C-alpha cells in the first residue's frame, strides 16, 4: 500500500517551533482572526495529515485477518470530532437528540464545542457537504495508532486520564480537543473517548449492542465514548480472535455518544483549493510548519505539477522549517 512515511526526529527547537505554529493556527481559527475569511483554509487549519502507508502486523496480531490498516493516499483528517457549532454551520440546524437519549442531551444542548451527535446518514451528508467522506475502519485505526500500531492513540500503555471515558466519571461529552496528551501519532484528538465515530465498513468481531432487524444492514462506530471504558485499538480474544473498539448499530441510530470525523484526499483538496489562498502567505506557512517534514514529499510532488499555485510553495516553505 505504498510507503510508510515517518518524519525524522526533529531538534527540540524545530519541534517547539512547529508546536507553537500549530497552537497559533488553531487559536486564530477558533477566534475567527482571519484577514480574509476562506472556508477551505479554515478547514485546512483544522486538519491532521495522515501520510500514506500501512501499519505493521500488530493490528491483525499476525492472524491474517482481512483488515488492511493504512491508506494508499495521503489524507487530511479532522483533528477534532465535528462539533455542534460546525454541524450547524454545514447542516443548517443544531443536532437534536433522538434514539439513545441521555440525560446530558436532554439537560443541555447549548454547548457548541461539544461533539455533534448524528446518525450514519447525517454523518455521510455532513461529510459530502464539506467535500469530504467518512474514514474506513482501516483508515481510522491507522490514524489512531500510527504506522507502528500503538495499542492506544497516546502510546503502548493504558492510562485512564488521557481520554473522556467512563473511568473519568464525567458521564457527558467535553469540548472537542480537550485531551492534549491523548493525541494520536498523527495529531488527532479524541480517537478514544468523548464520542464514538461513524466509519465505513465493518470491523471483525465488532460488538452488536442492538438487536439486528431483519433486512437491515448495520453501520460501524469506533473509538468508544464517555459511556464506555478505555479499550485498546486492538487485542486478542482467545475465543473470537482480534477485537477492536468498534460496535455495530443500525445506521439510523442517533445518540449523544455518537459523532463523526471526516477525511479527504490531501492532494485533491490542495489542487482544488490552494489557488484561492492568495494574500494569505503567513497563514499558509504556519499550516505548513505545523504539518512538518512528513508533508514535504506530497508538497514537492504537487509543486512539480504544471500550474501549481503559489500557496503550495508557501506550504512547502513552512513544512521545511
């Protein structure tokens, strides 16, 4: 499935600069401090780059299960689960609870930074309106565990304080991106906990927590939520084989514990949108600096295409810092 892109270990100074660049980009995006508002650049500032590659055999525990974990294309993936405010921006209405309704949903629907809740059909529609799609199961696991297939997004060891799960006892969502130290190797927040996320495809041995109606296909949610305990991204069950933190549900299920994260082919996104970022050099360079050296091969390839917009060069300048 192509190469495994691994960024070289940076110097502490370069790492600190990229971290600061990322914080500045996210702060400006969240505050709306943009000289010339541009929806596609706003989105770019809230993307993680998941570079093409395939995870090692850990996700299949050497069992030969037909579950490819990785991506054949460089992807831009939402850093955060889609929030309620973002859902309203793209769908024209705030999400409303139905189905598995919790007391938290009934008590307070005003938290715009909480993850949006939606069913599978709404998740697909939201992604389509953004020019994006849902991740597949294998892509989601790769974005969560990285090329070395970490057992948890933050590393190989269980910790109970790095995700909004049942261990914390909050029993409600929190604003997306709250758990800074729980990020995945690609920088994605809340891959475990807060809300489970709709994905395409089926995970082997996914738990079916709802009785399956006749002639009704099931959708897949993955990652767990504030209502579930921390589960590793993969583990071996001696009775049923390799399991993942996934559940199978009727696609029309909507709950405060079910949300969405979207993805898009990175090169296609840049080809389509980078030409509209004229006059945004510093802002674009900051994004490139946050993406870092892992983005250089993709950006060099785009830079070599005929008619490549100047913004690609700005991204490349930032990524090389």
